[in-house]
C-alpha cells in the first residue's frame, strides 16, 4: 500500500478530495492510504498555538517548530538513516522549494510513504525544516496562501503512477512530459463538428501512420509552447 500522511491546520480541505474519483477508488481497494493530521493536535499549550511573531520583526507570523517537528517525527520518525530504512520521506510544500516536475513525481511515486507538510502564514521556523524535512518542493513560481493546494497537486501527480491506481497503465506512457514533450491533440466522435473534421490519419486504421502523426504533432506543440523541453531531451538514440 502506498501511504500518504498530510500535516495541515485545515484537514477538512482534504475530505472530499481524497474520497473522489481515482483516489477514492484506490483507497477503497486498499491500494492507497491518505490520512490528514491537524497540526493543532500536536501542540501542548492551552491555546493550541502553531504560530508566533518572527524574530527580528516583520509582517505576519511564523509556524512554530515544536508542534511541527513533533508531528513529523510521530508520523515518519526522526530524520536520518532509520527514517530512510522505513521508507518514509517528508516533503514541505514551499515557494522556496525545487519546482516539481515529472521526473521528481516518478521518484516520489517510487517510495512507499510520503509525509506532506502544508505551510501557512509567512513561513516555517527554519529549525523545523533543518531537523525534520527531507525535501522542499514548489508547484510553480507564484505564492499561495498555504501548502494545501500544492499538496493536493502532488498527491494527484504521484498516486496516478502507483500500480493499481490507474485502470489502464498504458495511458500513462503517452502523457505530457513522460517522453520529454507535451502530448499532442486528441479527438473523439463525432467525426465532423461545426465544420471541423477529425484528421483523416486518425480514422485510417494504420497504427504506424497514427503513431508517427502523434509524434509529429507532439513535437510541433512542444516547439510552439515549451521549446525548453526539447532542449532538455537527449540526442536521438540515447535514453533519458
């Protein structure tokens, strides 16, 4: 079973998300476990405080290290070889993190237990990151109010690569980024719609021609929209 634990101050945001579509089916089948943990449950003061004013002044509040480290270590163990041996890996969703890409998604999907930390406020006490987090990841070069939406994006991206979550695993092979290019255009019935036709080659039944057409359209689309991806592709004949 692929296990995901999410640490957040808004666990209710994940309730519908984890019960819907492929995630819900995979959880019912026992392929996937997604559990949320309210960070306030790991506090020890009467006010259940998870944040405080920043040292040195400045706007906003900073998430305190004590409850966060306590939560992470309870779920994943202490940072180091013992945690690695258990297969747990702790990810902080953060604008300061490395940008998440498909290569990183495949790496995360190859693990057995992810602990996702959703930040809030102006940031997290650096000591909590140094002591308990294995990696910081960002889903893009912009700032959100918290790490919950990025955590959901990471869950969607990784779990669909876990065996048994997607009904037809062959569909994963032709998706955008899996071959270092964007996916080309797709069509379905009807063959004619408002004066536009499905390309004849897709109706030809010639699988060789269809494969070549899709490869060409994918390359054209990538060249137009994301030429940087083509620059990263290895020379022809070499493996990624």
